[in-house]
C-alpha cells in the first residue's frame, strides 16, 4: 500500500516566504532524485504561518527512509531557526485518490 507523509511546520511571522521558498526548492530536488516519491504537495497559509508538505510514496519503508535522507536532513537544519516549534511528521496510509481526466483538446479543423 502507498504511504503518505504529512510534514507540518509552524514558521516565524517574518520567515514565511523564506521557508516556503526553501521547501519548494527541496521538494523539487528531492522529487527529481527519488524514484519512490510519486507526488509532492507543498501547501501553506501565510496568515497562520503553517507550511505543510505532503508526499506520496510507494511503500511505508520508503517513506520512513526519508527522515534520514541527507537532503531532507539538510533542509530541516537550514530552516530550524525560522520555526516556532518542532515540525510534526504524520505517517498515513493512502486509501483513495480521485483525479479528473484532462478535457480532450478541441480539434482544429
């Protein structure tokens, strides 16, 4: 079964943009280099200072390995001083996904 990791950070008010930029950069680099990562979402709310990453992995084992991956450790360390609390990681089972198919392209006659 696929595994979903939710990683939530509470950011200091003046650091939201910097942490968001660092997270997006990390997510792009990690996704490109990690074949077990199927999907990465980064969400945020600048008003509350919450930034949340959601990653979908092929298995629980692959999701667990991310915590100690050098790239993730480097990212965590780089933003640690910009957070108000210790980030929270939650491991979830992926139960269902619904994605609308793309609309067909109009034919050019």
